[in-house]
C-alpha cells in the first residue's frame, strides 16, 4: 500500500514539474515576442538614419494601404464623384449618357492622374502626423526639418510614394541628413484603371440604337488572365455595373456606366 502511495505521489510530482516547466517556457516565448515586436525598426542610438526611414516606411505603407482600400471601393476616388444608387448600393458612374440613345461621356479620361491625386490627398495628413511623432521621439536630440513634398505614382503592380523632406538630426554627436523617402506597396490598381479605360473605350465604339454596345470582356480576360471581369448588375435606363477582380488577392474594382440611355 505504501509503495503504491509513493508511486502515485511520484507521478503527481512529475506532472507538477512538467506544468511548471511549460509555464516557464510560455513566459520565455511571450517575453521574446514582446522584445522583438518592433525589431524591424532599428535602434535610434545605434542607427538614427535607419530608425527614421523604417518609421516613415511603416506609417506611410499603412496610409497607402488604407487609401487603396477606399479608392478601389469607389472606383478611383476617396468619395464618389457621380454616384448611381441601385438596390441600396452606390456605384460610381465613370461614363454617363446625356440623353436618349446617346453615347456616354467619359467623365474621367485621366482617371489614373485623378486617382494619384486622391491618394496623395488622403495620405498627406497621415504622413505629416508620422513626422510629428518622430520629432516627438527625438525631443532630446537636435532636430531640424523642412516641409515635405509628396508625389504618388501608380505603376504596374505597385503604388509608389516619394516624400521629399530635408531633415537633419544629431544623435550622440552623429549628424544625419535625409533628403527623401521612397515607399511602395504591391497593388493591382494600375491594371484596374487600365482595364476600366479599355472597357469604357470599347463601350463607346458603337452606334446607339443600331447595334449593341458591349465591351468584349472575354477577350480582355484572355489577355489579362490574372483578372476576372463580370457585369452583375443591369439598370432600367442603360446602366451597367462592372466588377473587376484580381483573382489572387480577391480585390475588386467596381464601377458603373450609363450608355445609350433608353
């Protein structure tokens, strides 16, 4: 009986030890993750230039990603410019007919330029706030900077942002001068706008009342296999809604046209 009691308690003791060891391991891992949470941002004292560039890169990417999400939802705009509401959903009319059996007018022939400006307008205050945060973190050091100039470019598979800002700091007698920051994210926005322009141009290449005015979506998808293009909505007055989906990411660019209005 005594041997059995000792055997049972021995097992309980081993179990207790295992539990304690497991708890210690969990705390060690949690501490390691906490210490390395911002490991992608270099130390200010060891690498002041790297610290500033990494900080600007992080907050600028976040701002561009936010802008892209809103822009894609509104067909190139932060807020819709010419909305058409159907079944409680608002769509941006990029091409609108002025009267019965008239071809629509492309309201935004330079959509890519307008979209670049929209992104710039959205991210500018966020980038300014980012520099203010950096300035605050450097309050114990010499810090001088000029106002920044922001340029946005939408190119194939990317949104690129250049921030021109003459910034000088002195950390531990080390003087650092930075004149510009270049930040980019992966994005299908360029191809979304390209395909949108192709669809509108093909819709306009017809005679209202004499023939059907429809873009060749099958052919467009044949030469742009990473995208799917559908027309899920038809209105009562010549309206059509197009949805362009990047297959890999699932991102969707949705817009409407009203062509050859009835």
